[in-house]
């Protein structure tokens, strides 16, 4: 039953207290370098011209940084576009830039007093919050402003992101919006199981299906066997219809390796993206659900994601005891080079 339904950065400021990308196809060995190259699969097949760390977005020569968040070493992670501007572009321009960049999200940030006004766009739509793009923004702000904790004004919440530079890589930590979880409608659960070709018998009864929120709305399906998770497959158009009708941003598929380690896959058909290699907003929402469930998480969980896509990613979530309180999600980030 459902209830209410990187050491360096952890030692730094704790001052405050979230999908997201294309189906990665396995590249030929010659292409698997520290270089990041992907192919989008689904509603678009979109190749994007990247420069080594930034590229023109097509408007007035302004540039968009390419940063992979929640990287596992010098490879993997979820790439995001980061556009820091002097003023917020028109919505139509942000949609166009996000489509041209071709990543699951591009974040736009404008200084607003002592904080930053932030908006997130996928190639098809605006999303309320994106964890990996927030970590990428933290890295970009650390490059521009120096190490620090940065206050962010989202459309419906105020959060922070910490960015620390460590040579040619970065450490980032976001404080998510407040979390909540509640029972998922039985019809929605059956529809999601049918979408992925799963049966109720494949679910992990210790972690019942649930709606989990932490800036975005997600459906959580926990699978008892790792093999079921690895075999994940679904029709993108059918998934987009189901998610949009239910008001879901993603569907979180998860397998509990042990009480503190989880293997995750995340379907983001609502944004026209088959699968995310790392999803910070989903990590925050899932961590909040575990807290509501009374799961023995010991205050911190690790999630691995993206390995089936050839984009290995690692996310860490610190879980305070207060119900509904912000989750701290941390991970590494790296500049994407061609």
C-alpha cells in the first residue's frame, strides 16, 4: 500500500531547502570517445551542429553551452543546452532554440536582482522543472560567476543550485521543489503496464505504483527483476498520448538493487523523447516517495541510469526526514566536446 503515498559538494553549503532526452543509440566504437554524439529517435531525427563547448543558437550570434549533467566519469550524463541571457527571449524563440539544440531540455536564465529567472524548454514544450538542466546551469554559473549557491526563480517555485568547478569538470547540487506522493489511479497503472508490455506480477510489491511529484508529476513503476527493466520498450506515440492525458511528465521505471541503490529508466514521451539518460526531477520525486513510504533509505540513495543507452549516469539524493521537504540531488557535470 502507498503511504502519503561527491563528497566535496556534500561538505559545502547546505543553505536551502527538481524530462529529459533522446533515445541514445549505440554508436560504433570509433564514435564512443570523450566526444558526445547522439542520435535522436522518435518524433524527430535531428542532428545538431555543436561546437566544442558552445554553439550559436541562430539569434544575434548568442551562444548556447552544451553540458552533460550527472555524468559518470568523463562519459555519459544527460546533455542540456544552457542559455544565459541579458533578457529573457520570447517564448517562440526559446522553443526554436531548444529545437535547434536538439537536447531533451535547454534552460534559459536571466539575472533578476540577487537571483536568476529560469525557464526550461524541450524541443516540443515548456516544462516546469528539469533537474539535469539545473545541474548544467549550476556548472555554467560557476564558470561565469565562480563557485557558489545560486537562487533560481522557476515558473512555480523558488529553488537553488550549487556549482563547483574542479578542473575541467564540475559538481552540482540542486534543492528540489517540495515533494508529495499519492496513490496512482488503477486504470492509469494498467494502461502504463500495457504500454510497456508488463504484467502486475512483475511489479515489486514493496514499492507500489504511485504518483510522485517534486517539481514535475511522475508515475512510479517498480519492477522486481532487473531483467524486466533492461527489456523496457514502448511505442512513443502511445506513450505520449497516455502521459499527456494523465498530466505526467515522465514514467519512472525502477529496480531496487538494495535499500539505497536503484537502477532507473525514465520514459519522457510527453516531451517527444523516448528515454532520458539521467532525470534529476524524477530522482527528487522518487526520493520523496521513498520517504513517504517509510523505506529504509538511511537518508541517502544512489540512482544509476542511462547505461542501456550507452550514456551511464549517477545521481545522488539526500532525503531529510521532514515530510514534503526539498530533496537535495547531486551529481557531476562536464562540458561536451566535439
